[in-house]
């Protein structure tokens, strides 16, 4: 039995859904019909990390899969995940992984 509230359980389902590529807490809050502040407070209270941490973590996992399992360009990946440009995707990825998407792809692709 889950020790998390229904809002946190539903949030978790959304961030694990690969068809949902939202990047911001406000976007998930809208899908859950709550305010961004409320969602962030509940998630942080129950998990110890803010909602943005879990959103970014999920995005990184999904981007890594695309980088290693496809030949999509950075521009295509940026569009798929809602980044304004490939440069923005590179900055986001490097901030969270301390490596560029290009180096990651070369290192971990088959």
C-alpha cells in the first residue's frame, strides 16, 4: 500500500508516462487540476525533493534512451522534448549529467 497521497501518486504516473513530455511543474499541476505551489509542496513533503527534481530526472532518463536507441538529431530531440533549441537541450543535459548529449551518445550507443 502506498504511503503517498493520491496527488503524488498521480504526479508520479504522469512523469513516468513516456507520452507526456512536459518540462515544468506548472504543466503537471494543470494536468492534475492543482496549483503549481501545492503540487511542489506535496511532492517535496512526501519525497524530500521538489517536483522539478523528479520532472528533470524523468526527462534525462527519456533523453538518454532516445540518444542511445535512435539516430535522431539533437534538433529533433529538442523539439520532441519541448526545448526551444538544440543549444538549450545541450545546456539542460550538461547541467544534469556533466557531459554533453553528443559525448554521451558516442560513449553509450551501440
